[in-house]
C-alpha cells in the first residue's frame, strides 16, 4: 500500500461484533472470562484494550514496523525505553533536544547511575568520540527541537551497530509521512502522538514502534507493569487523526515552505532555521532521508533581544502562543521560557538555543493569512 492508503486502512479492520467501520471505543476496565484464564484475548484494560490494540497496529504499519506500543504520553514512552537500561550504562543523546527528554534523562535517570553524553550529532565523529563498551543506547531527534538540526539516521544506526547499542529515534517532528527511521536502521521509533499523529490538539499520547520480537516483549512488559497506558477514548482520537495524516502533513509542508521563505527575506529577521533551505546544515541529509521538510520553523530577530521576541509573540493573532505543536492550528512558542525551560541556560546557549528564539508550528490555515499575521507582528 502507498502511504495515503495505509493511513486509511493499515492495521485496522471493521469491528467483528457489529461490522462498525470505525474502531469502537471499548470503554471497559475488565472482560468476562468463561473459565479462569479462558477469555477472548482480553483480561484487563491496563494490559490490553481492543481500541488500543488497533491503534498500536496502525502506528506500526505506518512506520513499516512490526509492533506498536501506546502510552499515556510521549514522556511515558521515553520512560519505558529508559527502563531497558541499568546502573552503569551510558546513553549518547543529541545536545539539541526536547526539554522534557533532557529533564527525564538528567533529573530522573542520572541519579540511578545511568550516564548521559549530550553531543552535537550533525557529525557522527562526535558520537564515535564518546562511544565506549558501556554505551547501550543512542538517542536521536531529527529534525531536532527547536533548532531543526538534521541527524543522519543511517549513519547513527551504523555507529550504534558497531557499539552493540540500540538506536532510538524521536520521530515526532517528521512523522512516518516524512521519514521512516525503521527503514534506515533504527531499533526503536518514538512518537509523541499528541502532535501531528493525532493532529487536533485534543489528546495527549505517545508510542513506540519496534521490529524485534524480544525487544517488543520487554517493552510491553514495562508498559503493563508500570501502567503508563492510554485510555480508549484517546486511542480512538488518534486513530481518527491518522486517517488524515497524509493530507495534513502535505499542507503543513506547503505552508511551512511559504512561511520560511517569507521570514528568510524579512528585513528584521536575522536567521531562520528550516531544513528545506539548501544552506541549512545537513540539508543534503534531510533531502536524502525525508520526503519533504515539514512545518516546524524557528527564527531569531535582528538584535537577538528577548524582549523583541516576546513583543512579537504577544502580537500574533493566528500563531497562537501555546505549548505543543503539530495541530491543525498554527502555534508559536518561546523555547527558552516554555518547552526548554528545564534545560539550564548555559546548556541551552551552548547548543545554540538563543533566549530570543521563536519557534513556529505552521498549521494548515491559508498561507496568505499566516504571512499577513507574521507581517503585522514583526512589523
């Protein structure tokens, strides 16, 4: 199946009880057994739920993966991956990553004796330089949040294989519409389904996709044992969102290009971060591993003053100032005080994250209206 057909059909089937074409919301906590231990494949909804099972199958299919595992949030999904590690293990992570991931790594798992190396991953030699026999996981975001740096997934997979480590890719910004890390050698693909996959800013969920059966068994054990599972209503909403993922992502990309080009030529804008520009670092890698360049854009105003950035954010009408991204509506944010506030200022600046950086999640509105909003806000 081509992607658009997959988005509608893959991993899902009509309800066997009624023939309902849409997966029903199985709003139940438990299931009747005909005899102790004899059931229809479902015992308790923390462990399995029919709505969740179809979502997991659909997400896996979109990523050309074998197994999907759904969670109550993207952070719960990342937390599950961290449980594969033990004290003394080491993780190599990109130094430009979501603040929540950094907080989980440093505040929750470092005290348990897991060591994290945060390195720029645009050059795999920086990764190889910190690989040791203790390296068990390489954690990649691409494009990164919020500087839109591009990391070569296939090259990272080669380094991970050499080290005998797992490669996990946070594919939230791209979705499987733009890139499929499993096809490039990733062992684990992670999503905040809250974002583009659900796409309507109405649910919070996460997911992992894997191919290896034993890895799936371990992660599913932690999913059930630790209980970070989503409810059936949220699973239903994400299933509904997936059916329009391809047409939404196409418009996100089209509008993203128009907004990026406008900002690039604006006299008050100093720098625009968008991987579709030929002079963007590792643009050639993006062109190789992505099918388009997405609707996430960051930019810095001339003068690089935080107060100027805040003034622009307060003037936006369509680029609503709010946490999150990937919804049908355009959103704006100030990473230094919002999504990345948990990263120490020194670490942010070392990674190139300016205190005046503005991040845009370009929605699917009319591009002319979005550009007019930028024009009136920036002046």
